[in-house]
């Protein structure tokens, strides 16, 4: 979880320093296995569907880059808000899955 929050700042403010941005993307991608495990725990006996659902969520997340909305993604504050919202949603999902 802390890695996701750190990645938000590295991705947002590391645009002028590619090494920081790459490190931020790597930290962000480290959450995917956690998400997959949580989804597969919620859907026991359906590992293929759990993987497909998480892969589909990646497609939905990438969708704005294929539309005119991509110009918004050049704003570092919007990126920061989006990644922090992802961290909040992951935290919330992990809390729900533990109950």
C-alpha cells in the first residue's frame, strides 16, 4: 500500500525525470498481484474469471489514453488524484475482503 502512494508522487512529479516516472510505474504495477489475489479470494473456484476481470479493469483504466481525454493526463495533479484514488479503492477492497 505505501508503494502505491509513493508511486502516485513519482508518476505525477517525475514527468521531467524519466527514471523517477519508470520507478513510479513499477511500484504502481506491484499492486496488480495483490488485486488478483483479492479478486480470486472473492470468487473462489473461478481463477480464470478473476484474472479476466482484473485484466478487463486494466483495459478500462487505459481507455482514456485512446480518446481525446488523453490531453487531461498531461496534468500532473490529475494523475496524482487518479493514482491516490486507486490506492484508496485498493485499501477499501482489502478491508472488505478481510471481513
